[in-house]
C-alpha cells in the first residue's frame, strides 16, 4: 500500500503541482515532474512487493487510490491531473491504432 504521508513521494507530487500552478513555467515542465513522480510511486509499490516492471505498469489505479487518500486538496488535484494526462495519452494512442 502506498504511504500517502511518504515525504519523498509528497515532495515529487508537490513538484508536479508547482509545474502546473506556475503560469510562467512552460507546459513541458509538467511531463518530467510527472514522470519522476510516477517512477517514485512505482518504486514505493515495488518496495511493498508489487511485481510489475515500470514499463508494463498501468499507474492509473494507484493514482486513483493515492488521490483519494491525500488530505491536501492541491496535491490530490495534481495527482488527478497526472491521471487525466495518462488517460488523454491512452485515448490518443487508441485513435491512432
């Protein structure tokens, strides 16, 4: 189970939130921050016994779970934005195939 109080995970998610919140930052800053957050989220799951490689992992269920347990509304919104971004990318790939 993901620890919604993990300081490293929260810091990575806060970086995502800051990339989204700061209008002066280019949109492209969001993607590296989101990727770093997702990699850390996967690492947390692996430490708990999760046995799916990063490149085969669908993070959306874990994001939904974490989003629902976060007490900070801004962090939950950043988590939802990462999930929404993944959903949009999946939908775009589906239309190309």
